[in-house]
C-alpha cells in the first residue's frame, strides 16, 4: 500500500519538538545532559513522530518496527567500535602509552606551535588510517593531555584534533565515508578524491593558518605546568619507550588495512600486556583488594581497566583527572544516546517526513548555486535529524542524484558536496553519532569545541563560495 506523503508543515513538528526538548535539557542539565536527558528528548521526539504518522496518515506500526530494526542493524558494528574505543582509552592510559607520549611530548612541542602541529599530526594519521575515530581515540587523547600540560585551552586543542582528523578521514581512499559517498553517487573513488581537493585543500590551509596565528599569540607561562606534569607522570608510571611499541604495532595493523574494530581491539589487548609488564603497581592500585594474591590482583586490575572507571593517584588533582579513564562503561551513555538518535531518524524515514521536507528543498533548487546550497543544507539537516553521518550521506546522494543529472552536472560535484556537508558537519551535532563519540572520547562537550573546528565549519562555506563563482564546476553532456 502506497503511504501518503505528509505535509511539510506537519513533517516539521517532530523536529521542532525535538529541538525544543533538547534546548530545555541543555538549559536544565548543562554538561550532564548526555546522562539521560538528551536520550529522553530523542525518545519523546520519536514518539511524537510515530503518533502523528499513525493517527493522521495511518502508517502501520510494522513500518516503523521494520525501519528501526534495519537502522539499528546497520550501526551494530559502530556500537562495538565504541566499546573497543572504551577499552583503548583505559588500556593505553594505564599501560603507560599515553603518559609516555605526554611526558616526551610536553618537552618537545612548543605551545606556540602546538595547535598547528596537532592539526597536521592528526591529519596525517587519519589520512593513513582512513579513520577519524581511530585517530581521535588514540593520538588525539594523548594530544589533549599534552595541550593541558602546555596550558593550551582544551577547546582549542579539541578543535585542532577534530579538524585534522576529519580532513584525513575525508581525503583518505581507506575512509568508509569517502568510499560510501563516491559509491552512493556512482563515481570513481580517486576521481572523487581529486575533485574534493578544490574545496578541501583551501579549507585545510586556512585552518592551519588560523591555528598557527592562534598559537603565536599564546604567550602563557608553561614551564611550571610542564615540570608538574613530567614529575607527576614519572613518579606514578614507569615511563618507557617500550610502551610506544603499542602505537607502532597499531600503525602496522592500520597499514595492513585491518578493519577498525579488529585494529582497536588488538591494540587494547597489546596495551593490556604492556600494563602487566611495566605497570603492575598501577594495576594493583586499581584492583584495591589486599586479600587477593598478586596474579589475582593484576587480573582484577586489568579487567577493571578494560570495562570500568579507573583512578590513579599522582599527587596532583589536575593530573589525577587527566589519567582517569572510564573504560567500556564510560561509553555506555554514548551507546544509549546513539540508539535513541537512530530510533528518531528511523521514524522520520519510515513516516516519509524526511522525504516530504527534502522535496520542498528540491523544488527550490533550480540553478547551480541553489542546487549546491540545497545539497549542503540537506546534508547538515539530515545530520541533525537522523543522528548519523552514514545515513545522511546515503540519503543526500539519493535525493539529489537525478537533479544533478537533469541539470547537467558531473556526479563528482554531488559526491564532493555531500562530503563537504554531511561528513564534516556530523561531529558538530551533539546528538549525532560522531558528535557524541568525540565528545565522550575527548572529555569535552560538543558545543564547547564546536567554534574551534575550523576545518569542519569552513568546508561547506568554501563549497558554497566555489559554487557561487562557478570555479571548477564539472558539466556533462
């Protein structure tokens, strides 16, 4: 049975309700809004969407059930990746990998060039690995610690990390989003990457300039910070270059193109072995049970490192906070939020409310600039409403494929615009899978780091600028 398309005004109601609820939650709970308030808002928004569809448009419940099952099935691997990220955050810290990187990093890196170096390092790692998530969960966490020791604002540091990581993710032929965007539109992968250079390179160069000049203007005194951190870390952890075998072997797995889940899990296991060898006193402290024998205490400490919260006494309150971890349990609020966001997105798709709203946009997209700007707006809009960048990429490509063909534009223009909109802006939305994950991993709210993610903000703006001037816009016969 053909389902009636909802009126666009009706289709806006669940979105308006959700935005209002999320605004209320953020006002009431602040940084604690991810501990249940935002999840409740998403569930209520889902309920409003389903109630309107079932009562006004007679959409059967089975349609929602089928779409929710399909959507959640598509992100099942993502949820396991999140748990693996939790394992890595705990094991890399307790094994001494992150403390060693921080210990040497604060002595090598200058605060004046820290931000631009951080952005460039994350861009390179992400370009080689093809994963912004892996980059941020590993080297990104260490750079956050180095930045704190150097007295650099955590919001600026997070912005530099995310800007670099998403540049590399976007331009890497190993990236799942890059492959998805090109295949969804039906264009060659490397042709898609080459065409992205015209908008991505200017955005990244401008980003590096911003971080360079921001760092040059930082004249804060850092010697005391560095001395406190290096002394605290060396007295607490067994600082050893042997710990760097873990990121080295992780890099080998990335180079061999193992899937992200396998790479992250293997890295966490290697870090666990390193903790047993070099940091047994830390594991015993975490176990906090004097009745256990030494092997039992080490096993208990390692298990807690993987799944639970850890607290290590360093003699400095700020350093204590830095080296504390949440393990897999620390990712559960994020998993919970993603499940709720996916339910809302699935209900909007099943009810055809997303389709109704995008048809209005497509009717207005008549010229080159309006077509590209509509694509950018749709990609960001879908990140807001569906809560997942992969869904946003696929839906944006599907919606505009025929419009680009009819107006004579090459498919590379659509695939590039989709990435410039959907891929890079996903991390700027607090309830999107990317925004939630990076906020949890870096320990800083999405709205706090958002103004400093210059690459993610500039990418869609430069796309619009290029479209306005018609520079390097490919046409087809």
